[in-house]
């Protein structure tokens, strides 16, 4: 699609990558019923429009659409976070208020005090369709069964990620292009019979275009290394654009027909998506085991290096500072048998995509925006506080240690999650043997990082997962809580400066008892050795025997490689 007069529009990645749950939506959550939500909400007066109260939405979801109350709240809460501009302190205070109430009735009363922008919410519900399986589309494409192609995230500029819609930004663009007519109809004024721009058809109020800015943004500059990102509404009413966008200053409405044609003509690939990060971003040479810190270099010119090391790229240098949220990316691909440890300004508040990491240990100890861990195996990922979402997708034998607002797991097996989260972990389709455990580590700057991410340690729902999707059965649970006897605390093996000296919020009592009992056994063993009265030669012989057995254990469990790889120190900088 070509832009006109320098106008470029693109689909925002974050609402689709993290707002659209990667599970087939409820059959009743279709266009016809979502359109009815708008009509119903407007008939409810101030409780339904222009902001939709949770009480009205709960009635619609549970009594009209037959969604569960838990799922209704998940949709509402996710949209509330994505569309409501709250400071970290306000988010933490809100979580604490929810944590303070004990009964379900009190919790419901607290929920009833919240509302979301009605039009943005119906758009949020509509984009859940991106994961609807279409037998008709499969037949047209010539496939025997609906299927996804394999994802291939390569930092060589020659391939683009496909299959997983959390990484496939192109699918987001195609979805909007293919469904733009229905999207505009959801936002249009049903009472308007003529276009505001005189083009015929229905009319689209200014508030509808403002709401569509939840999904689409853009620029009106012909070329710039760092484009000035503008809201869709601001671009659409520019004097040089209105005759194309169909805007009438007199009626403050748009012609649906003209507006759709203008948007389609200007839609292009997101300049801050995964593919653009790979092609135009900076290649990061973060040190691996046994390597020294290098300077970053353009990924497009160096990604064909012959060294068999993981590839890391970022677009931090091209994203405008005022639009970092959801746009600043760090892509980590094919980190294999390595340890990465990082805390830096480049990493802070970025959206991180970890793809196809095998037998590795990844420490990202900075406050982050969102994280996707996809198609990883036998890997441990330790994250700094995540302001928004962590999505674990199609992973096998992966351990995640994270404090995050929302955790989603799909298509994963034999994964352990040590969590600090104010929301219930979402276990979606295709999972098996997911082990949940409390957050069990700390590093000196964790406390300030939690504050910056708006996450409070006093509210942790790690042990109350919500299973969403048709393949869950009560008699065949796909998750379990970690047994206290298998629980150990996790030590961050790097020197850092900061005030945090213990695990935020502490450990649940039964896990704390297990840790304390194990420590007492160690203390008892040390006293026994000390009081055994061994001679100097006997102590040397005993020490050599213990060390020998310890090294055998390290080799048998695979921990030897983990310790060897810690030769690389944590890299801290402000770049």
C-alpha cells in the first residue's frame, strides 16, 4: 500500500501481541454480538457510554454472551490496563486495594467502580477474532486442515516470523486490512445517514476515530530517521488530509467510505515491528560465556556472521523517546548453551522477544515493558519486573522467574513458573504439566524496579491460575503447585548495588518452613563435621571427598555448565 502526501499509518503491535488472547474466542464473541454491545451500552446512559462500567459489561458477558465471570473480568482488566493511563504508583495502589478485600462480594463491589472507554473496549473484544480458526479460509488456501506455518525468527533480514501471531506483525496488518469495514462499522454512528465528507454511506464520529487510535497510529512526515508519531485522529483532521479522510469540520464526522479508503491507502508495515528491528535495528553484542563486551553494530550488515552465537538486536536508537512504550524492542534469537546477564538503559522498559533459546540461562535484570518467550527449550529466564505482560508460548522444560502484571502460557510443556503477579496466571490452550511456584529470588535493585513497574509484593495470585480454552478438563489438570520439598530459593549470582536484601513479600509459610528446615539440616551437618575432631589430614581427605562427589553431582545434573558460564559478569550500563 502506498502512502499519500507523506502520511503513513500502521497497526500497533502491543494490543495484538498481548491484548488478543492466543486462544479461539467464545463462539458468541462475534461481530454481530459485539455490535449489539455498542447499541446496548448507549441505551444504558452514563453507565454504558461513552465509558462502559464493569457492572453493565458483566451483565452483557454473563447473561447475554454466556461468558464466565472470570473470563469477563480478564477481558475487562486487560483492556483497562491497555487503555487507561495510570502511573506506576496508581497501579500499585489499585492492586493493594484489591488485595485488601477478602470476600468475593467486596471484590465485586470494588470492580464495579471501574469503567473502560466503550468504543476501545469493543475494539479490544473484536481483535480476539485474530485467533478464530476459519475452516472456510483454510479451504480457500488449499489446506486440508487449518494450520499455522512454522515460525522462523532470524536476524539475517531474509526471513520474517510467521505462525505465532505474537511475533507475526504482518498478520496484524492483514487482519485490520481484511476487517476494516467491520471495525469502522463498530465505531460508526448508526443514526447518521450521510457521510460527513459528502461521500455517501454512514458517518463516523470523531470519537470513533479517536477510539481507533487504540489500534492504529502513524506519522505525517515524508521521511525521517525518527518519525514524529501522531495519533490517528490528529492525522485524519490535518488540513492537507481531510479531503482524503472524509472529515467535515461542520459536522465533526467522517464519511465512512472515504475514511476506509484513506486508511487502506495509507496502511503500511509497522516501522517498529520485529521485521523492522531485524532489518534496521542495531546488532547488540552482549557478552556470552568467555567473551568480552563489544560495541553494537548495525544488524543489517553483520547478522550474517559465521560465529555460532545467539543473535540480539534492538531498535532503541530509532524509536522516539516519548513513544518507547510498546515500540522499543529487543529481539533475542537462537541463544544456545550460553548465559546472558544484563541490566542496562537499553533494556529498561523495552519489549523483549526471546525466541528459540536452548540450554541457556538468561538474566534480564531491568524493569521491562513486556516479554515473549517462544519456542525455547531447557532454558531458565530470570526477568526484572515486567510492567505489562509475559507470554510463554510453545516452550518445553523452561523455567521462568518473573514479577509481572499478567502471565500467559500457551502450548507449553514441563514448564516451571516462579511468579509474583497481581493477576491470576492465564493458562491457555495446548499446555501440559505446568508447575506454579512463588517468586523466590531477589537482587539489590529489585525493590526500586518493582516500584517503577507498578507491581506491589503484597498482592500475589501465583497459585490461582485461570484455565481458558476448550481443551481444559477438570478431571485432567494440566497444572500443579510445586511441592514444598522440591522448592529452593534462587540466588542471583552477580554483584549489584541496591537496597533490596530479601525476597519481596517473603515466601508463603509452607515454603518458608521447607527452606528453614533445609537450612537447619545444613547447620546441623556443619556442626557435626566441626565437632568430629578430625585431624588436619582427615579434614583434607574429607574435603577432597566432598568436592569430588559435588563435582560428580554438578556434571550429572547439568549445573556444571551453568556455573562455568557464570564467568561472564553482569553487564550494567546506562546506554
